[in-house]
C-alpha cells in the first residue's frame, strides 16, 4: 500500500460525520470542529456515516419534520447501526431530543435510543424558548466533561427539553423553572441540549473531549 | 440559572462598523470582523450585525462579513437589515448566523415572520421593533407607535399589539429599540421595555440608550427583558464587557462569568 493511500485511509477512519437530515445549524458545528483541528464532513450517505470514526447528530428545527426526513433518507437504521458498532455518538440540541422515544413536539415518534420524552416547557411563569446562557449541575462524571470548569455556562435555545425515563441516563441538569436534563447519555451515546458550537471555549472543550473519547464510560 | 445576556450591536455600512445618534449621522468606527473578535475575547454573550448599507448592489458585503465572523467566533450572532424574503434568510443563515432580525419587511408582510419560523424554526426569527413615544389615543392605546425604514416612517400600529401579533405568528424573540433613546447614552426607555417584556412570553432584548452599566442594571431591575443591547459605550472604549458584567454581578443580576 502506498503511503498516500494509507494516509487517505487513516483520514477516512478518523473522519467525523455530521449527519445531514435537512436541519439547520450543521455548518456551525463543522466550523467549530475545523477550529479545533478535527476533520469532518456533513453527509447523508449511509456508507460514509458507517465508515466514520464517530458521528455527530446536531440540528435546530422541529422534531416532526426532522423525523420525517430521517425516515425518508432511511437514516434511522443507519443511526441505530452506528450506535450498535459502539462508535462515539453525539447529539446536540434537536439531536438530544430525537434520540428519545418520542417528542411532544408534533407528537412525534422518535429514534428511541434512550427511553424518554422531549417535553415542552410549561408556558406559565417562564419565557419560552429558554434562550441564553445557563450553568449546569453535573449528576455523574463523564469523559465529555473532563477539565470543564464547574461554573462554566452554555448557550441554550429551545422550547422542548429531554426527559429520560431512567435517572441513570442523566449526566447533567440545568435549572429553568425547575431542573431538566441538559446532558444525557448511555454507553457510547451522549447528547447535550445546549449548543456546544455556540458556547464559547467551554463548548469547544466538550466538543474536543468528544473527539478524543473512545465511547467507553 | 439563566443569565441576563449582554449583546453588542454592530451597525455595518458597506463593510464598516458605524454608529449614529437617533438613527442619523453615522460615522465609521472600525472593521466589524476585528471588532467582533475583540468582543468575543472580552466575553460578550451575543452579537448583532445590522446591515445599514444604503445601496442594494453592495448588499453582498454583509454575507462576507458574516462568513468571516462565523469562522472564529463561537457564540450566537444575528443579522438584520434589508432581509425581505426566505431566500435572504437562507443566505444569511448559510453564511453562519444563528438568527435573523426582521423589521420593516415584517411590518409590510407579517407572513414573513410565520413563513420564516415555519422554515427555520422560531428560534431563528427575531422581530426588530423600532418604537417611538406618541400621544395615547384609542388607536394607539399604549402610547408607543411602530416606525419603519430606519425609524423614519410611522405606520399607525400600536407597539404592544404588534409584539403580541409577532408572538402569535411565531417570532422567537423581540429586539425592542426605542428611537427616542437611541444613541443618547441616557438610559433605556424603561416604561416601554417593561410594557413589552410583560406583554409577551418570548424573550425581549432592550435596545437604545445604554451609556453606563447602571442603565443595564435599571432595565433588568424594572422589566422582564432577557438581554440588553449595547453599542457606543463599548465601541468608544468607555467600558469593557467585563466591567459591565462585574457591575451587574455586584448588583445581584445574574450574568455569564467569563472564565
């Protein structure tokens, strides 16, 4: 094998795939990855997703529309397969909601990777969407949070929040009219409700930790 | 806990940052990309770019500015000014902005709020409101009227009514600018900010008139505003973001510590 081919192959397997399911905000995640020196591609190609080293599932938008595109592109099967391969998998924002069983938004059946529901914030007493910078309380340690300052704040913008069925799937919580799960995870899957790519250097640090993570907890 | 946001506004004209008083007499003060980088390093929570380029053939400059900013700045930022259709929104979002601020075009075509929110999500759509104090009349019960075209043209719509309508149409946030207070450095219009922020369930950004950290404290104390827009107090070097945040924090107002 030539050196060039070898390095090409290395690049292929080191590659981070950002799943393209028609949601917004994918390029912001790609820019943040490039900034921290990580090679990535935005793709809906099954082969590319399955051959990458790790997968990011970001996005803003509505759950109903997102699931419709995911099913139309047959990405649901690919996502389940990549997770079964034990590859590190990161959901961001909408990605942290559609990995649950269902969403109250458009009453949508979702991917059911982590059992639970994406619930809407109550309309009374607080402004919805939850928009801006909030801190978090870590419930259990995780490689993603290595070296992250405990007082750091992160950028949120959402009207629905992840409510996993099992407490063990909650990694950190944030308070907004009551505590909700802002980081959830199980095995090689982890997801943040806040935008890592828009949370300044602490967000970039978590993104970097994800890219260094072997998927084991 | 949710922090109160400090948002810096950069008025961009033909690729340069400018600042005016009461929407007039703009002077160039710097390169928006370099300024955005500096404010990011100072710990600002969010940035807004308003394209006030007069001639439409130079509009693409703002896309270049957005792309350059997006490469190096990892906090949210919005773009406003001259956005008239879904295509315009698409281009600005593709270039790297998180949110779009619409103002005149939303008054002329309220459906733009609805279709923008349907297409890109409510969180993307900020309604910019330019508001002027007027006499209270049955047609203008709040005593505040909406103006368009950079604050030049009254449109006969009550500010509170318009805010509620924008909420119903799917706006995710309101940037509330007082024309009377803009550029005066005499403080926000506290009555107006309180009125609008309590009338709608979406976040409101107070805008126009900030000259000292005290002014931000006053608006956060007296209203439900989630954010305060500032410009000249930082553009002219009177204060840094850290100084403003320290002052607010001392007063018990939650802000994002830059650590």
